[in-house]
């Protein structure tokens, strides 16, 4: 943050004026209330403090974008992406132009995830977790926590499905009066517990949980750069942030 403060403090009045004329900044200011807008545009100190915040948000965006992109690469590598007619560079370009969700290849990818087996869905989540563990970024901790939550939800779906079948069978046994019918229900309960095939509805629930999670994550992480204030002038040189204010 100290570097961002130093950068903002060094801006001249002409440079601040140039920032105010940026379309992205005007759009950003246009969403404010009249009092906040007036203070920001008339008070250079207030403007510089806000610029520090905006550059920090831009840095967070870049981290989030990097995390989302690397996990998307894992997903594309695992799924037969050649059949989707898209590549990682294609999606990067799509992100710079607009929402990734509008890309036909991305829509096909989400559709394929919704048709993937349970084992592969879990594998995708584990691959994303491995990728997150390899990156030493603050933003990864939130995503790792989310994946752990999703894995628990999947386990809950499994347990709920099996428990529901057992409960129904036990309730049926309680209503039967003859020993013969009770024995038949007991046998049916054993067969249900021993079966390896889970109901299709359970798999559909798991597919929905995973696809929604990945879709929400990627849409947010890979949101277009042009949606951010100051995107016209911010550039990264190695690990330093620079503002391109001079022609």
C-alpha cells in the first residue's frame, strides 16, 4: 500500500485532471451520490486517497483473475476441450472483450460439466484445490474454503440420499403387521444399502452444486478488465504498478 500512496501523492494537477476525464472513471463517479461525487471531483486529497483504493482493488482483481485462469486451465486439461472448439487463449481474449459467459465455448464447457460423472466432478474440484495450494496468494484462501464447503455438500447429498431410503423402509416396516411382509421389507432395505448405483436425481444434485460453484467462481474471477475504473491507464511492470498518464 505504501507504494500506491507514494504513487498517488506524486500525481500533478494536470494528471489528476486526465484521470477525471477517463471514461471508466466518469462511469465510476456517475454511480455515486451527488455529495460524494462533488467531494471527490473538487478535493485533490480526497481524489488521491480514492485512487489508492482503486489501484488496490485493481491489484486484487489481477490476483483473482490469475487464480481463476489457472483453475480454468486445469478444468480444460481434464475435460476433452478439443471437442469444445476452445482454448485458454481464446477465453483470455473473450474476458478482455466482455463477459466470459457469452462465449459459445464457455457455454459448451458448462454444459459438459453438467454431464460429467460424479468421480470426475470430484476430481475437478481436487485439481482446483491442488492448483490453489500451489499459489501463495491471499485470495486463494477464500476459494479453498469454498471448495471444502462444496465437497461437504456433496457428501451430505450422498448421506441424505441413503438415509432417506433407510427411513422410508423403516417407516414402511412400522406400518406392516405380518411377519412375512416385515421380512420382505428388511430384505429390500439390505439390498438398497448394498447397491452400488445411486439414484440419478442424486447425481443431478451433485452436478448442479459443482457446475453452479464453478460457473459463479469463473464469472466473477474472469470478469472483463474494462469493467474496472482506471483500466485505461494502469499497467504492471514486473511487480510494480504504474499509471500511464503521459502520451
